[in-house]
């Protein structure tokens, strides 16, 4: 799905990198996007990326942006969103 992003890794007892587990689902991600992404265009773009798993190239085409602009928006907004996700 669309939740495969850089969350921040930690080491387990065997010094292997582990991804923290998310305590949120589709509805909570949608709520976080609606609450913390201020621009309507960026909200729609983030929903398409995080919830629908659409690739950057398709998003760029859909929102009439360059791929680089699309990536910049996604990375900036996902940092804002992910600060509010509970990790354990």
C-alpha cells in the first residue's frame, strides 16, 4: 500500500535495523492529512500518494506539476504528517 515510507529506523538486540510499527490506519492517515496539510491541492495530492499509493510520475501528470515539484511537496508534507503519528 501507500504507507511504505522512511519512518526512521532503530536497532534491535541483534543490531539489525527495524522499522517501527504504525498505530494508525487508513482513517487516521486521512484525518491527519485533513488536519495538518493546509493547501487543498497538497491535501488531495497527499491522499492520492499515501492512501491510494499513486506513483510520483502519475501524480505529477494529474496535478500538472513536475516530478521534482511533486516529490518536494510529498516529502515536505509527509514530514508534517508523520510528526503526529504514534510510533512504538
